[in-house]
C-alpha cells in the first residue's frame, strides 16, 4: 500500500447513491424515486461535483424494480444533461434472486449501456432481511459484466468480501483497476471503529480504487475517515436520510454532497473527474 502522504495527493472519486432500494417518501420526502426526479438530483449533483452515480430503479408505484426499460429512461435522461458522467447500475438480489432479473439491466445497448454495474461480494443480513449472493451468482454476474464490457463496481460489507476481490481476479473475472465501495455500520458487517476501518483499508488489494461510506448515522464519519485515509467517498440518500446524528435534520442528496465537498476542502484534496475515472478504470 502506498504511503498515506502519497495517497492524499490522489484525486477523490465521489460516488453519488441517490435512491437505493429502501428509502420511501414517508421516510424522507426528498428521496428521488421516479426517473425524472433522479435525473433532477443528478443534474444538481453534477453542478456541485461528482465522479459517478450509483443507480437503483423504482416502478410506477415507487417499488424497487429490475426492469431495464426503467433504467433506460434514467440513464438516457442523465446522458442528456451529463454525457460524460460515469453511470453505474444495480444488480442487487435483495428483492429478487433470479439471475435473469438481476442481469437484465446489463443487456442495455447504445447510450443506455451503463459504464459500471454493482457486484456485492457475498451474502449478508440487513436490518430488514437478507441479501443473498451465492458464490456462483457472483461469478455469473461478473462473467456477464465482462462479456458486455461493463466494469464491476464492487461492494464489501466485511473483510471476507474484500478477499473475494482476490478470488475473482485469480479466476480472471476481474481485470485491471476496479472500483470498490467499503460500507460500514451494517448490523452484520464491518463497524465504524478505527480498528475495523484500518483493517479494511489494509486488506484492499492492489489495482483497486476504493471509496467508503457508512450506513445511517455513520455516513459522515466514514466519509471523513476515507478522505483522510486517502480513499474516495460514496454519498447519498441510499445510505442515510438524515444530515445529523440526532436525526432532526432530514437530508437531501445535495446537502449530503455539500458536506463531502467541505470535507475535501478541509483535507486539501480534490475531486476525481469522470474523465480521470474513465481513463483509469474504463481505459477507453
């Protein structure tokens, strides 16, 4: 691992996760659920500064959906206002286990084809239930991404998931530099302690562009640690719907992003542009 001083000179990838599968309007009226709302929030975020966007789709009833036509509408809407932005789509199996549904979004073509697709590296339990990711499912999704020329955006909630990066690379299912999100604060995953954070960062393999965030109250502190440990950040209402630990101030995607930019300024670090990310990870 490079010296911290050298890592601190690197540009910071900022991953916006505006929607997720859990937040509802009852929880936070600002969460964008429909395509036009997501595009609206992305437009504002691009104006402030983000590197990529991590998308989840909802149907007409605001429920999570895998349908590629919904993703197509969102992606084309974003391309129309930010053609260079790095776009990542979800292949989550949290609500549906079938490979065909999880991989449907990977079949999008043309301008609707995503740059990245999420790949959770093992099964885990959330507060409300499990997210099942069997070893063969992980491999099948990774292979489908590889065949389509879509880079996996890896997600790790514990140290064993980080080790799966090494496994997939050894098997040839991951090549080159790949992005990795470290997520802290889940009940059955890595907790936001100095020891666990440092252990996770120390376990990150070479040729990985890592970012971190915390769930709920841990989002801001995890981002501060990531920025000061030389990593990137993931930010958005998918992971936290409040701006403060007292949970009195409901957040918006923009207020959460504004806090990240203040943290970057204090740490004297700069944001990685989409062009820089594309050169490093997508290698056109």
